C-alpha cells in the first residue's frame, strides 16, 4: 500500500509570505494527488489536485508541483492571508490502481497578521 | 460538486451503547467511505461501502464493531457498537463526487464522546 509522508507538521508565517508544504509517496504507480484544507471544526475540503501527466498546476494563490522521479509533490501558497490558517492534508492513492486516498499526517499552517 | 449531509453532528454516549451515524448524498455515488479522525490527527480510513455488497474494512477495523449499511447509491450508515472511551473521535463520511477529477467530498463529521 501507499506510504505518504508530509512535512512540516507545523508552519508559521507572516501575512504576505509564501508557504510550502511537501509530501512524498512510495508507490510509483500513483497518479493523482489532491490537497485538502481543514479549518478548525470543519470538514476537509479539496483545494487543488494534480495528475501525474503534468508537473504543475496553479489556481490563483495556490499551486501544486509534482516530481514523479523523486516521488514528491508540494503545495505552494503565495501572499498568505490569515484566512489561510488551517490544517492542510496531502493524499495519494492507496494503491496504484485505486483512487481511495491515503492521507498525510497534516500540516498546521498559522498565518500571523 | 455534490453535498453530503451527515448526522448527528455530535453526541455524548454511555459506554457499552451503540451509535448510528447517517450520511446522505444529494447525487448517486458508487463508493462511500468512512473515516475516523482523532483530535489533531490525520484521517484514518475505516471502511469502503459499496451498494449491494458488504463493506470492505481496513486493517484494525472489524464489521462487528463498525457495521455499515449501504442500502442505495445515496445513503450509508456507520454504527459504532459497544462503545468505549477509546471510540471518542470525529467520524466522517466521504464520497467521490467529482466528474472531471477524483476529489472527495466529506460530510460535516460527527463528534462522538463516550463517557
């Protein structure tokens, strides 16, 4: 099965700075990588995802990059705002042929005003 | 994307009793999933529920403790049986609801406290 490692566990930045969260995965057959944002007391919500046939995807202030050779993918948030404060989870398919996600342990992002 | 309604949102239960959590999706979905999330922790998959077949449980979770029903393509229930304080957690249902992607939508969660 898939093993997903996520770093860092906590990330503290000043408003306006950039934040980067990195995940590594073990199954080279994995081909879909979503990122979820979970605000305190709320459900996880999909914020961006990437398939293995592209190296980068952007959506306004957030972007995800994928390095298939090294088996890692990263979430980039630019011009951070206090409302970006949340726990972010990466995920990878549980097995190469499945889209059932295995989640990383989460990163608590704190954006200081 | 689809909306998943989950209830109850929270409950406090006596040890030894059972609680059934319900999830309703506003569109038909093939698979539904049940997760457990301890405070400050990641999401752990309990089981996958397919309509018309028995649920598939992950290692460490058994049907006698967490029976699941999936009577149709829009509804599922998870029962937490013979509860102990160690079952206190947040339980979330989920379904793959995207058409152009494989993103998952989650229910709002059930915060369970066993006393």
